[in-house]
C-alpha cells in the first residue's frame, strides 16, 4: 500500500493542456499582459492589481460584455492532458485523495474537480460584480501556494510525509517543499526538476500511477 494519502495537483499545464488559463483568455481577447506579468513576477504589483489589469484589457478589447458566463464559456475550451482522468481515478481506487491548488480560475478548478470527484479545489474566483464588471477573490496566489497547502493539510489532517505534489512551474516549488514526493510534469525547467523527486518526461499522466501508488 502506498504511503501517500493525498496527491496535490497544480492545474494549468499539469492536469489541463493550457499552460495558463489566464493566458488562454488573453489569447481569446487578443490582449498582451506580458509587462504586468513581469512586474508581478518581480513582486512589483499585487495579485489584485495584476488581475484587475487583465480584466480592464479584456473589457477594452471585447465587443460584448465580459461577464462570468462569457469568461467561463472560453475556459470550457480547455481540455485535460492525456491520462489526467485515468490518473486521478486510479489514485482514488488506491485510497489516495486528490486536490487542486492553482493560481488559475476557480470555475475551471471546480469543473474538473467535480467531474473527477476530487476532494478539494482551491483557485481564484472571477464572478459578476454588482457594478457590471467582473470581481475577483484571490484563493491561491501565485506567490503563496505554500501557505494554502499548509491550510489544506491541516483541514484534512494529513501530515506532509503522506503527500505527493505534482506541478510544472517554479510557483509549484512551495508545494514540492511540503510534500514527501514531488513530481515535475510537462516541463524542461531545470529549477523545477531539481526540486522534485521525479520528472515525468513524456506527456502521458497515466505513467505516474505506479510512481505515486508504489512510493
């Protein structure tokens, strides 16, 4: 029996094909947030300022109201990576719970967590505001995934030594640091790979089943 009781997944680029659901929205609207992204990475703008800049750009470039329904319809275009569903279901059969901690959008995390019967999905809300514009609530900052994971483990009463963390970017390193087993997927970033115990070099997530269940 696996020593792992919980597998915590990043979402974008890890379970889903889009590297970033935020970038997917920018591609749809024909907008470019690269300058704000640079400032965000350098901690020069807050999560709130970063997201508000995104919303402002989408509204400026859209010929129709940018509301929750419209945003979610765009997010519905994003499909899972090959083997994602089989991996999640196989872990569940082994008694391993699964969760999402994502800097992405809550609608998308909830959609797939519900479909796959995952235990938790923690991301960032984009919903309709009273003023006719989108409002947002930060649930999992790209700068602070570690504390989010700490709170999740406390809630589920699962120690760090019984957790696997699976991700693809440097913002997932705090997840790896808090897990017994860290797994890098869909990446060639040496900083990410060096901080994990295992690197999945192909694209089929089903190949992680024996890694996690036999660990």
